[in-house]
C-alpha cells in the first residue's frame, strides 16, 4: 500500500509524500529497524506517540501518531520522514488491517480456545510450511494489536495462521470480523478467564463469537464436554469437523501409546508419532492433520514434521540432568495442569509436582484448586510442593484424598520451594507449573 492508500478515517499527512510505500509497521522503538513505520499506541501508562522522535533517530521512514504529539522542531530535524496524524492509533490500526484483509486472497486459519492455542497454531504452521509459504502470529501476540500487525505484515505468503485470545465478551467477535478467517479452530473450553466471564458456559459463548466472521468450516474438540453438547444441538450453516480421542469423531486418535521418546497413535491406519509427551499434544496434532488434509499436504511431510516438533520455551520442556525437570511455566489452568500431571505420571521413579496459584479465577479459585488437589493421588505423585495462597487448597484436598502429609508442603515464596526441592531432587522428575505471574521460571532456572 502507498501512503495515499492509508489516509483513511480522517488521517492527515502532516509531512511527506503520498506516493511513498508503507513499510513494515512497528509499535516498539526498542526493536524498530531502519526504514520501518512507527505507530504510537496509547497504553495504560503512556502513549507511544510521545516516543516518535526515538523511532526517527533509529531510521523510521514513517510515523503514525495520535493528535497533539507532533512538534514542529522535530519535523524540521527529520524533513524526509512521513508523518501521519490520526485521532486514535489503535482504532486506525484496526481499520488498516480490515482494509488490507480486503486484498488478501489466501486461506486464513484462526485458532482459539482456553488452552493449546499457541501450540496448535505453531503445529499447523509447521506442517503447512513443509509445502507452502506461511505467515503466523508471532509468539502469543494474539490480541487485537498483534492480530492486526500480523495481517499487515503479510507479503507473498500462501497461508496465514492467526491465534485469537480473549478474556471478555466481544473480543473474539472483533478479531474474527477483522480477520474474516476461512477456517476456525476451537481447541477446548476450560476455566481460563472464568473469573471475568463467570462460567464455562459463558466462555463457550465468547469463543463461539469466532463464527461471526468465519467463512468456512469450524474444527472443534469433540471430547470437550461443552463443545460436544453444543455440536449435538446446533444447526449451523457452516460445516463442522470434529476431532477427539474418547468420543467418536471425524478424526479420532486410536491405540495411544507413550514412551521415553514421545507419544504415538493411529489415525485411519496411519501411525502418527510425536516427539513430545501428553494427550494435549495429540489433540493439537489432530487439528493439524485435518488442516493438512484440507489443503493436500503430502502425508509423508505431515508425519515427518510431527515427529520432529521443537518444544516451545517453557511449555512441557524437558531438561535432563541427574534429575528431570518438566518446565511448563508458561501459564496454567485446570486443564493444562491435568495434562501435565498425566505426563508426569508416565515417568519412572520419584515424581515431584511443584505447582503454584492459577490466577484470574475469581470466586472459582478455591474450588478449582481443590479439584487439582484431588488429582494428586490419581496420578501417583510422590511429593507435592506448592507456592501461593490459593495453592494451599491443592494440599488440603490432596491430603483429604489420602496423600502423605509428610510429603506435602505449601510455601509463600519461590525461594522456599527451591530450597525444599534441592534437598529431594536427585533421581527425581519434577513438574514445575503455575500461572505466568507466579514467576516459576525462577524455580526452573535455580534448579
């Protein structure tokens, strides 16, 4: 797009030339590269528009700014820079992404769900990339700003894989109406953000907002109780493709097995091997196999990619020394802790679960932490180490269910947990997991 093409919604070109090309957009002066476009976003603590001279010093060719930040003396110092003024940079960014979307004629895949979004997105992108050029959401830039920047960064790719997150009603609706995806994926409906939405039923309702902008099939986890019930009642004008392990589904994993090298299962008489452990990865891979079939990715390419997945940082990452750490510190929910404990149970020898508070649960916090406590004996954990005020309920429930109280401790600091685990860690397997804000990476790094 040229500068003249982006002068929408009353945007004004204060300085510069209309026939120059709009370059890659950055919202961070710390990482902006020479020749890129800087867009100043207003945040909770400051307005990024106030840092535009820093972007110009680093070689930004264009700046898109909120009103009242442009200074005449700065324009004089950078006479070749394109300076555009808008009434609200965030809303302008959304309008720009919508405009770009109108020109895109490649398949767009949107992934949402309570857990597993990022892993599923990355699996899909990796498999498609074995045959096509693919653009995907970077990291977990899965809210409105990240989604818009991803769409605007599209060049000559043949597929776009987007991740969509939310913590309240209306957010997925906005994202899907910007992206207009051709394929939607809902990985599950869990308890993440239940504190703000009030119930799992409301979380389902919020995730289903993806349908409003969807122009194609919806892929759902048929083993998730709420999605299963919804699917069996709904009369939808779009095709629904199901996947699962327990319930009969369009894509159903059978003959599941685990060993030290990872997981395996059969699908339509094909053996699928994953070099990662856990039922949740099997669910994620089933989505990938559906996408691969829809777009005719050669089966040998798919199976090779799935058997050589790179573990994402802080997500079920195995660290092996004289003991093994399962680093799953990225975030936590009831569902993800369930699957992580299940993986821990596969290991031989002494098993230690180091768990911390799950945040953003509101009035449901005690109940969900107690539900986790009831899992400890089910998965035959030897030591339970928890950190945080809410995590004490995990301990209480575990002991109530017969767990040895001598091997069950609750601390208020990571430092205390580290000291305790250091005394028992040799020849053990230690799962380390909590909400991101609990900073359990500190525990992993110390161990």
